[in-house]
């Protein structure tokens, strides 16, 4: 949070009696001063805020460097009786700079916040003089914020106050905010503007431009939400949109790489056509050749034995089971008897 000494300069000219801001310009400005003071003090306990007017008989400092809201409220109440005259912006800024120069804590950065609700007159309307003053403030490291409302909003493309801010700006420390009349409160517009972005710990990009927002209406805002009125919602919507865009880009990249891979891969082989195959042989047909061979072997053996030739005793069964000794003897006797009968 910034460590600053701020001096608030209000416009107490005759134009503050107008009722285009609820309930009138001066009261709306007073509420904005209270909001500004509270935000500055809450952001850092070392911060101090001063208060002064710039119309009536001339610029006058009412409170210098305080942390007490009661003193600011008392100064606002006393300034109600001093409404009149013409606002002298250059002289008020010079007095404010002198008051900040005598701050007790020299480590506090200097800032001047000027409320302008009346037309620019005299040296305040001289662009060259205001530019020289802005460069002098920039040289002395004094930041300046302008809050233009009512008749303080300049018509046309050229704006003396905006040019002043551009020349006094150093590291984006100065701001210009224009708040036209409407249903909104001046204090709410300031609270949700870049003027208090650092004090609230919110990026200035999320605060938007209060001047453009209040003038154009909801239709001109991204997502249809005024970022100056609800910066948290605007930031959440913007982050959601960025995440969705990143997701879509990743999906498109993945689909593109998949298509390239499929085009470079060889064409798949055509499916094989199934042809009818011969049925597998059954167990009986598979065993038939073996049985025929065994039968033929037995006939040849029997023929050899009938001719009186020596025949080795071999397995006669296809399973290879050995005959018992008694069966072998019986078989040999029968074969010898058959041989004798054949010879007779």
C-alpha cells in the first residue's frame, strides 16, 4: 500500500449550489472527501490527509496532515458557510504544494487531489501556464489527481486538466477522472476508479475508466458491466474469458496436430476377406491312418511267422502297451503249433 501525505482541495464556488448531483454538488463532494480520507488512512496507518478550499475569498488550508476523521468533518462543516466566489485552481495547487512540503514525515510521498465542479477561469484556463505548473510539480515529485464533475467537465477534445495530468504524470502516479451527472454517487465513482486502485490493492486495469463508463452507459462496457462500479466482477469476467480463449486455442492446436498425424500415417490395409476353409479332421479320421498301418504290420508279421521266419516280439497295440510274460509264452506256443501243422 502507498505511503502518502495527501492534501484534498475542494471547490466551494457558487456552482456548488446546483442540484444535478444528489443532493447537491457540495454535499456530493463532501461525501467523496470522506470516502477518500477513509480509504487513504485505512490503506496505511502512516498516511495523513489535509483539507483546503479554493474559492470564496481565496484558497485556504483548514486541516494539515491529520489521521482524525473528526477534523475533516469539522472542516467540511465550516466550509459550507464559505460557498461563493470563483475557484482559483493554480493558486490552490501552489498553496497545497507548500503545505505538503512542511509535512512532518518526509518519507511520505506527496499527492494533491483537486475537485473541480466549476468552469475554468483565469490562469486555470491557460493551458501553457498549467503545463508549466504541472512540470514544476513533476520535478518536485508531487502527484496530482483531478476529479472533474458538473461544469468542471470540459467540452471538446482538448482538455486543460487532462493535459495538466499528462505533464505531471510520473510512473502513472497522476490521474484524471470525469464524473458526469447521473444516478450514481460521486463517492462511489471515486472509490471504484484508478485514483484509489493502489490504496485498495486492485490493479488499475481492473478499475476501468469512470468517465467513459458513466457517460456511455452499460452498453459500452465489456461484458455489460461497469468496471468502476464493480471491479471484482469485471476482473472475474475478463479472467474467465481469457481462460476460455486459451482452452479453445489449445483444443484447436490439438485437433490440428491430430489431423497432420493422420494424414502422414500410411493408409490402413483393407480388411481380410474370410474364405471358407476345409473342416478340421475329426479324431476318428485322424486316427484312421494309424490303424491301417498297424493292421498291415500285423499281417506282414503273421505271414513271416507262417513261413517260419524269426520275428521280433514287438508292440502290437497302437498304444505301446507291453504284453505280460505269460501272454508272450502262449503266443509263441500257438505260433509254433501253427507252423508244424503247416509243414505237415
